[in-house]
């Protein structure tokens, strides 16, 4: 006889649905440990089926060490904003960010094989699979970047509840509140202005040639004489570089300053040169082709599958 208390115990231990717990207990003749194995096996199968579904929602999360000498930014995806607000999913994303900052992993694959930080003995991949089975949605750790600095600061910023995240690395031989405030301003700049490069030296030839070709075609389509097209193209390239290179951008807090000029001013105040060594800006789901589905049709399809 499968009692309600047995079902409750199994549900508390696994987080599985009530009917699934009852079926597993029936199949295991009331052996709870065996029922857990059955649920895990079924969960893994269910998770595998979900792996092909598009996961374009989720969270961008950052982690910083207490001394702000190291940090990481990660994007962890799921299928719906409902699950992205789930406490267990949020906890997982935060733990992934901490793992990314504190382990030696350099790729997502390596990170997934690292021991999860809840002391359960499972690795991140198995922990993720278990949560997929429990919450019923495909999830994945899409990407991460980590920074370390000996002299300077690593700072982060999250916008829109995890929609956009920024991680920046500043070098400076002196510690100061000015440096800390500057790092936050730089993060805000990156979030708002979305620079693609740190400076002109980082802009690759392919990108520049592509932009030149676009501007050339635009100028010719505007009916401009061939002899002035080249000058127009180079003028537009200069404007493009000021828009996409962080140090050349106009500071969002003061249009009289570029970021390069801001760094110069703050360097004088601090009494030591400040430089932006690197930055990363993640926007949730960017580049993922999201499939729009009719919610009513999705519910009806699931009901039919459950018959």
C-alpha cells in the first residue's frame, strides 16, 4: 500500500510531481530509494528530450571576489521568463558565476564537468540535468568570461534583472574610492552605449572593410559624385569608430567628455594611470533565434501528449 506520507517524502526528496512519485513508488513496491532511482532515470530521459528545445530566456549573472580582484560573467538560459524567476534557477545561475570565477575551467564544457559547489558530489552537468527534469524546461550554460587583476579592480553591473550584464577590468597601481566609482561608471557606459571594441586597435580589418563597402554603396545610392565618395566613406568610418570604440565614446554622464578624457582626469585625481584592460557585455538571448509559440496551442499539445 502506497501511503500519502510516502508520496510526500519522495516528493520532498526529489522535487518530482506528485503523480510521478506515486507511479515510481508503485513500480518500486514502496521502496523509496529504488523509487528515487526510477525518477532519476526517467528524469534524465525527459531532460534529454527537452535538450533540443530553444532556450533564449534566462539570466546574465556576475560574481565578484570580496577584494574585487577577480570576477566572472555568465549567461544561463532557459525557455521561459517564468522559470528564469524560479528560486532554484536563480540560485543555479549565481553558483555558476561563482564557479566560473573560482575554478580553472576556460570553456563551458570544462565548467560543466567541474564539481558543483553545493557539496553534493555531483558535477555541474548532472546538477543542471536534474533541474531540467524537475522544472520541465531545457536549460544550458551558454557562455562565460572571467577576469583577474593584480593591480586595479574588477567591477560588474547587471541591468534589467539579468537582461544585460557587464564585467570590466581596470588597471591602476593605487587603490581608491575614485577608482571604485570610476569602474561603476564605466560599467554603466558599456551597458548603455554597447561598445563593440575597446579601442581602434581592436577593430579588425574585415569589419572595417565591410563598413567601408556599406558606406560606399550608400554614398553612390545617394547620387554623390565618385570623386568625393572616398572622402565621405572615410568620414563615416571615423564616426563609426567613435560609436563602437569604448574609449572614443562620449560619456553618457557628461557629453563634454569622451571615456578617454574621463580616464585622463581620473588618473590625475588618483595620482596614477588608469586603463581599461578589458570588458565584456552580455545581453540575454542575443544571437539566439527564438521560436514564437502560441501558448494555448502549446498547452493543448501537452494535454494530448499526456493522454
